[in-house]
C-alpha cells in the first residue's frame, strides 16, 4: 500500500524554537516501506515500486501492518551520505555499495493509522518499531530545538542541511506543510554562461578559470527574460543542441555540492555579477 509522503517547505535560515525538533537532512532518496499481509513493498516518493531492487530490506524484523517513511542512503569512507553512490545503487542492485535505510517517521503500526498523532508520539512508536539500530536499518536521530547550533555543525562537516519539524505536527499525507522545514547548506560560486540549450531550457556554465562547471536549469523568469534580451551579442557558434556564447555573462549561482567530476550539483541562478 503506497502512501504519498508529507513534503517539506524551504526555510532560508535555521532558528531556535523548542516547539520544533531538529534532524539531519540525509542526502539520499525518500523511501516508503510497507508491510501488509506479510508482504513487503518499497516505494519511492513518486509511487515507483522498488522492492526487487533492495532485497536486503525485505526481511526486516518489523511487525505486519507497518508503514515507515525514511531515506535510503549510501555513506562514503568518512561516514557522510554520498548522493552519487546511492544513485549508482538505485540503478543497479549489482552495485557494490551497501545501503542504509534511515527512518524518521511511522505512518501505520500494528495495522493502525498513526498519522494523526503528534510527531513526538510517532517518534516514541518508532523506538518500539526499531529497537536496535544497525548500519543497514536505523532511526534518524533528533534533538529538541537547537536549530542554529545544529546547522553550524553540519556546515562544519559539509553535510546537506537540517530539517526542522513542529514537535506536535500531524503527518499530512501528500501535503507540503510549513510544519516541516528544510534548511539547505548551499554553496555559492561565480560562473560564466557559455551556452544556451535549445529546446528545454538549460545553460552551460564554466568556472572563472574556464573549466566546464555543468548545466543550470533553474532560473527565475525575470532573470531569464534579461538573458534572452542580452545573449545574442555574445553568440559565437551553434549546433543542433546548443548556442555557444563568449564567456561574458557572469552570474552568481547556488548549488548543493561538487560532484566527483567537479561539476556543480543542481545549480540555480542567484543574481547577475556585473
């Protein structure tokens, strides 16, 4: 039985509020784990069943009538979530990467729907569901309040971000709620726009030293309008896929992290650099 998960709103800054709990935001992919009639089914947040791809999660010691919400991650040699590695494992169960299913919520327990209970009460139930944490199957740890301090800590360790959740929040199925907030540890870079993709919008980027920086697909309408008004002055070539530009248009972008190939992960436009 698939249940569409509750989603997060963005917050630009962390804050301290004891009516919230603070968790580490894990850099993997959202996973709904279900067990009914002693049949385990595992889904992505978009209702794609992936049970056969993760056979190690089919025999977990969990009672029938349970639905769990969490994140499948792969950690690197330093214990940090590695998004590229988890996507490799997602694409092939022959991948050598060992996964971790880190659970942060329970939606059903012993065939009873518990989404209407306060979050902290669901956390108590989760303690019973997962009595003993293992590297493969564990609970996401949390603290009361301390959002600012926690965020500074994850910045020091170059982790993805934090999640702030109202301690008394109900689980709102298939809703994006201000009760759950994510604060991303974004990085920032000045880059040149060196190409405009034809068809679906996309901008080819280069670092200030001229090295390829990746493709940017996120740009606000007003900034995109200004781009279209200016780019023709800088056209140097084109093919069936891209219009190549002289590196004169400079922008500040934010991004999650650098990939193993040194590219910007999910860059998005912030402002023009004049």
